[in-house]
């Protein structure tokens, strides 16, 4: 028998528990107060120094951490996506928390890793630690929340080269294999659905769900000949990657589906997606407020996808350009020009293997510029039901291939206008063929709203939440005010100086290099960022790593707060700050050395970029290549156009090449004659004649980045000037479709009156091109494009503004020879004389 006389009573246990809880709360309060006072008294620099010292004692200094942000500029970071998928394959019982989900149509549960969870991986004897994390941000959200998602990968510094050269590529390979094995067609729309994160492409502003549409080509009720032609066209498209690059075209294909409602346009899109295993991005133009936003959405979509704009004739008011200048909707700056550039301009090359589909009930209402080959390459008429379409439907719905009523119904199909949708409704009413063929019953469904909370309860909860928030905010403000009154600023400054003396901060000089100087980018800031790239080494603890879909190598940049030690001459240490006695040497020699190294790096790593207005996700544009910045966001220009692929008059092409060569080598000439070192080109002609491709060819030839300026996004002349001076040297400034970008009245008609919402004038544009502001940068090319040269004010066209006018004409015999050589690889054929004669008689676009 064991004695239990020493067991404490219930009262004493509860008393001890109460005392322990009170002590714990007291200790927590004291710790919080000490931490608050410490943060106010001890400067952050001193805290970081002490933390780094303790970190070194604890061995943290031997660890390298790679930060993999969810986004890289406009687009999703391909490495983030791959890492997220890779970590799914590493889920094991050692984890503490997982997310589990299952949709109604999925058979299996979906497991994902919770934020804060850690996974240990081993690769070729190297131990690596993965951590899912996130940071709050006040910047424009990419994922619909003011939160930046990231993944951290840490490992011993001595394995840095192996991780970057082998392990990360291994992660991408495993991810690609997983995606191929678990391929799910997704349907994307603007917005987020339940915190969706599929890890399989897209992301950013797009939310998604699985596309579970059962449509296939054998189930679509359409003309068999048209159906087979579409299948053949899709097959040809997906296997011709090298062909598109060889002929200098973006790897994309456009389809226009037109016809009355109910003829199967949406079903055909689902069929195409299921056939190709391409995800669908359903874009609502009515939700887009500017051309810049349209571009941002385009580049945030994934490769191997279908971009759909349904009912384009009534989504927004896009005026036919033949009727005159475009007048944008009051609440929107989305223009027809922006949409055209989105489909087949410079920005169309930002993704590979992309299909674009427009649908409309009224083809005749669309601007002809939307319909030409190169934008909508194949026009598919979705007609009323035909006898062959009816046979497909009745086979699908009733499972029969013959019936006594078929001849009578076939005759009816030729006499009446009935859609496949209407026939389908009739066939669904009954499984009995006789009844189904005669019936006309429609089904309806109801939605229950009994679980919707009352307005009173919602308002009550909101009021309580608001009151609590205001109370907390008042308490915080009072505590901060009392603290500032108790500890005078002089004492704070004295304490700071004392700690600075102890840490030898007082002997240090710190130079602050701001990103911008007025309107312009601080060139030294740009150079410093580039220079620090060349100094990344294993002594760092945190590095950001990213990779876009079209880049071969990983991009490394320093994390905020990281420090790099550099040595210049005399082996003196120079960090973000330096000893004061070296100030003259740093300013007169070291910073120039930084500039030289930066320029050498840019020359060696020159990448042509495509810029547009907007900075997305806090993107620091100079990360990409060191040019531009400020209000401009960018992506790599990967357009394959070159002069030898451009189908235009050979004499005009050579004249343009000679003019460009002459321009870039004549810096001293322009200075000697007192002119800004710039050149203007007007590209005019009908749609489809290659104006956008020629701009890309010029950029590739000169290695000049392109700034794509949308005048519809500019609200004043001041804004236009600030944008001009924030661009870089050695660049091409492009204004496409200038005759319909904004309403700039011909000055011959009288004094121009700007519209109510804009103070941007024709005079401001002229000054932008050839006035005082045009000399703010060097080696600048300005390109205007238009389909209607006659609509432009003569002041825009004169030499000094548009120095060379290039007519992009309909295809000529010489242009045809270039095209047939690019596309078919032949230089001669028996049919050439006949086709040459046709070229002089008809007006085909390229």
C-alpha cells in the first residue's frame, strides 16, 4: 500500500496555479516594458551590432539565407513557384502544422505547408533548411493582400556555390516533373478565392479554381470541316516554337469566335483548354482602368495558357478607329490602342505559347484593326445548328445515332434558326427519345439564403470592432506621448552619442545616397546597387534570389539591412560608412571607381528591356539591368524581330539602318551643331504592316531599351516632363497609335481645348519632343506610329521632331520574298511570278 497523505489539497493546487499565472503575467509585462524602453533608448545600429556579436558566438555567422520572394517585378518568381511545389513533395510527419483542403470534385486531400513551418532537406550530403514566411507591406499588393509571401532557404556558407549551381536547378526539375504528372487545367479570374495558391502558374492579381468543364471536340456541335481545321491549327501552333522564333514572331495565336448567343463559343474555349491542357485566364475589360494595368495583368499570366475576352464588343466602349479620334470612357483610361498593343504589339512577346481568344455576337461592330491576321489569326463562325451539329448533340444527349424523326428534323435545321443551346435544352428534358425530341421544357434552380447573417448583427459586430480599434489606438498614442515627455530629446541624443563612442561610431562617416534627385534617378544610387552585385559573397547572411521564365541564370540581390565590406587602396575597410579621414579619397576616387565598375557590368550584361508606367510589388527597376527606374516598371524584351526578318522595302530598310548607324556615332556632331542628341521616326501605314515589329527590331539592333508611353495615362504637361527625365540614355521612347491615344486636335482647326479631366496639351507634347525638355537625356530615339498620318497635326511631323517618315505599306513582291524565305525556307518557286503580280494588284497585310 502507498500513502497518499502527502498529496496536496485541491485548494492549495488552485492557489499555486493562480500565483504562478499572476507571476507569469507580471514577468511578461516587465519584459514588454523593458523591450519598449530599450527600443527607445538603444539605437537600432547598436542593437544590430550587439545581435551580430551574439550571433557570431552562437555560430549563426556561418549560415547563408536565400530569400525567395513571390514576385520578381511584374511577374511571379519562377523559383518561388518551383520551391512551393518542391516542398509539397517533402511533407513528412516531422512537421507540426499543415493545411488540408478538398474541393467537391476532388478525390484526394490537398496538403500545403503552414507559414512558419520548417523543412530540412539533404542534397548530396548538404543539409538545407526551408522556411515558409511572409512580411507585411504598405506597398501595392500583388496577391490581393498587403502581405509579401516569401520562402527562406538557409545552409552553411561553404556550400553556396553548390546550392546555386546544382540544388536550385534540381528543385526546378522536380517541380516541373510534378507539374507535368499532376497537370490540372485552371480557370483564372481577377481576384482571390479562399486564399487560393495553386503553385502552378499565374498568381498575383489572379485567383483560380480547377477547370472541370467536360467539353471535348467530339462533343462540340459545329461544322465538322471547321472543327478539324481548328484542331489542325492548334496542333500546328504548339509544335512550332522554333518556327515562330525563326520568322521573328511572338509565339502566340489569336482566335475570334463569333456568332449569335447559344452557339457554343464558351464551350469551344473549354474544349481548346482541355485539348491543349492550357489554363484559362478570363479577363473582364470592364474591370481594367488603364493600359498599364492591362499590361501588368498580361505579364503576370503563365506560359501555355489561353487568355479570353468574351463579348468584346460590349465589355467596354472601344470606338471603331475609322470613325475618328478615340475618346476614352470617363472612368477608364483603357484605350483601343492599348488593347491592340496588348494583343500584337511589343507586350505580346512577354509570354510563350499563348492563345488569345475573343468572342462576340456582332463581328461587324469590331474595329478592323482587332480582326486582322497577327491579332485574330483564325475567325471561327459559330453558326445556328446544322443537321450535322444536331446529329452530334442527339448522340451526346440521348445516345442514339438514328431515329425516324431525323429526316424531318434535318429539314427543319435548314429552315429555322435554332441554336445548339436551345436544342440541348429540349434534349435534356427526358431520356425517352420520342418525348425529348418533341419537348420544350426548361429547368431552373434556386439558391438558399437562410444562412446569411442579418444586417443588424453585421453592423453590431462592426461597431464593436471599430470601438476596440479606436481604444487601442488611443492607448498606444498616450503611452508614446508620455514616454516622449519623460525622456527629453537631449538625453536621448546624449545616450546615442555615448553608445556611439563606445562602438567607435563617432569616428565614422556615413553617406546617404537617395534613389532620386527631383524628377530623375540618382545615377550613383543606380551604380551602387549594380556595384554591390559584384561584391556578393559568402559573408552575407541574407540574399534575395529570383529567376524569370525566360532567364537562364538566377538573379542575386542583397537583402535590406545586409552589409558588404569593401576595400579600396590602402586596405582600409569601407562599408556603408567609413572612417572620416578617408572622406576625400572616397568621394574623389572610390565613388568614381564604383561608377566605372557599374558601367562595365552594364555593358557586359546588357539586356534590352521593355518599360511601362507603374511599379509593381515594390519593384526596384534598376535590379534588372541598371537603367531607368522611378515610375517605370519593366520586363525583359524577348521579341525575336531582327531587320533580316522584317518584310519591308529593301531600300527603305537599308536607309533606316544607315540612319540609325549614323545617329549613334555622331555625339560630337550633335553637340557641335547645338542639337539634342535624339532622333525621331514616324511609322505610318495600315494595320498589320509590321510597325510594332520594326520597333522591336530597332531596339534589338541598337541594344536600346524601350519605354512604351501611353498618352492616355498622362494628365498634365508636368507629368509628361517628369516621365521624360526619368528615362535612361540609349533608349527608344514609343507612342503607338498617336492619332487615337488621346484627343489632340489639329491646331489648324483652332485653339486646342483640353478635355475636362486632363491638362495635357499638344503644346506640351511638342515641347516633350523637341523643346527644352528634349535635351534632358542623350542618345534618345522617339518613335510615333499611326494608321492615319493625315490626322496628325503638321507641327508633330516636321523635321527635328519626326526626322524620318517610314511608310509601312501593304506587302510588295520584295516583302513577299522575305516572308516566304522566313516561313518556308525557300528562295525560288514556279508560282513566284504569279504571286508577284498579285502583290501589285491586291493589298495584303504581312
